[in-house]
C-alpha cells in the first residue's frame, strides 16, 4: 500500500481509503462480512476510513469504532460527517446556515459521533453538504474553533455536493478547512479545473469519492439493472441516468488497456493524479478489498492511456435525482 501526505495535516494516509457508506443501511449488508472486509483492509495497509452519522444513523460510525478498538497498535484515521439539520442531500443555494448547520447543532452531532466512535477525538469531521455562500458567516467558524480547542476534533473538512466542485472555493480561502471530499472519477473530471489547483496552493487534503460512479465504472450495470425499493440507488439510477451511464461505460471499454479491468482503470485514473491524496471505494466483500488495494502498487498509467481518458469527461449538472 502506498501512502500520501494528506495536505497540511501532515498525516501519511493510504492512497486507497475505505468508504463506509455501503456497510450499513444498504441491501445485502452483512455484519460478519463487513468486519472481515474491514480487517483485511487494515492488514493490507489501509489506514483511512470515511463514514458519517447519516450512514444508518450512526451505525457505520459504531462499526468503525469497533474496528479501531480491534487494532489498538495501529493508527487508523477516522473521518466522519455531520448530517444537514434539514436532512436535505444535497444542499441548495437558498438554504440558510441556520437551517443546515447552526452552532449548537454542530456541537450536538460532534458529541453523537464521538459517542458512536468511542474515541476521545475525531481525526477529521466534515460537513456532509455545503454552500459556499456560508463562507463568511461566523457561526460555523466559532463552533469549529471551540470544538478544536476542546480537543474533540483535530481537523475539519467539507464534503462537496455532487457535481458542484466549485461550491467551496471561497470557504477554503478562509483557512478554516483542512480537507475536501469531492466526486472525482473518469467521468467527473471537473475538480481539475479550479478545486484541485486551489487545494494544492493552500495545501488542503483531497479525498476523491465515488471512484466507480456509483457502480457505472465497474462495468456491471446494464440498461435492465434494477435495485430494491429500499436501496437509494433505485432513486438515483432513474431511466434517464441509468441509460446514459451505461452508454458512457460502454464507450470507455475500447480504451481499457489489455489485461486491465474497468474498476482497476477507474482507480488508476484517480491515483494517477498527485493532487488526490486518497480515494474511498466501498468494499463490502473480501474480493473487492483484495482487488482495490492491489491497485496501490506505485504504477502510473501510460501517458497515452491517460490522454485517452480525458475524452471521457462527462460534465453533469445537479438534478432532482442526483442526491
């Protein structure tokens, strides 16, 4: 496993992290399988784990807390998120800070996450949605300064809304934020335009989420794929999105190097960019852990392949179903 310096935090974190959304609240989740996969990840060198209170109302945080206690001799970085008070994902420009992250609410959910994790301090606490219009408001700044001073949170981050990579630029310039989490993959290359250069200038940690485009870049979806009604993907992969996603994945197949799978190419594309410090695929099953961590071998994509992948950029705008 290769490590990368996580911006000005100075942390050396695994370039393949662990996205914990799918471990709680999704159909097919199995606790033993989950724990086995997490254990294998740690033993394979993964040390960065991303969760959120919103993943089954704290259950995913509790699973991570249990993992940390199983490995007291290893430093495992816990990154979690404060859910929006109005429970609206993503945020919208008309929402006020008072509706989404009032000071007392930030404190309340920091305490909830600490209890779920069973730790004295949260390594990285992120706002689960964000609006750059809140950048100059004092309330959130005072709240996070207080929690940092009390030793309850070491570093702060923002999880940027889907397909809005520039919706945090002014906030980053305040100097209050140490890390950003943004959708970045073969299709979603827009963070390269403004977000990544600013993060590099300010030495801010970058977490690339949704490396497989919610499954599209695994190459396993078809236009007939369906999901159970209680699986969030049933509302995300509406026909408009599913059909177009499958078409884009099919177009990519001709540019996959011989001997490489689409998921491997998806991860190698992200790791090929030095501005990204870790990517956080979901890994619910042991074979997924093995295949994902194997990509962290220090091998870069050939320049010709990287150039071909640029043409697969797919700029999308937020819609009603793009939670």
